[in-house]
C-alpha cells in the first residue's frame, strides 16, 4: 500500500493564495531538499516544490506507521543483521 501524506504544493507564481493541497505518495520520493523557506521533492517522475519544511514532512511521514518502525538510514548508518531480524 502506498504511503500518503497531505502537503501544500507551492504556487510557481509565489502567491500563497494559489497554493493547493495535494495527497503525496512518499513511495515515489528520491530526495527532499530545503530551498529557502520551501522544500523541493524529487520523485521518479519529476520534482515539486511544497510549502512544508523538512521536519514537518518527516513528522508527517512518521505519524501513522501502525506501531511498526523501519530502520532509518543515511550515508553514515548501515543496517546490521540484528536490525533485520523479525
């Protein structure tokens, strides 16, 4: 099942009254980067600017996991066999 969050797509004109709420599928994300006071999300199919900051997007992504926690990875962290055991 896809992992959806509600985000605010920033208007290309910069007028906040033209921003629109969207249901965003996090399963398509390649990268998320801050750009000024907005955030650029790169997906498999293109990129989009949203009004939410990185912390807000991370909180929304972690909000409803049904009690399950996945290992968080970055370029410095590696999964060990113990963290993969069921």
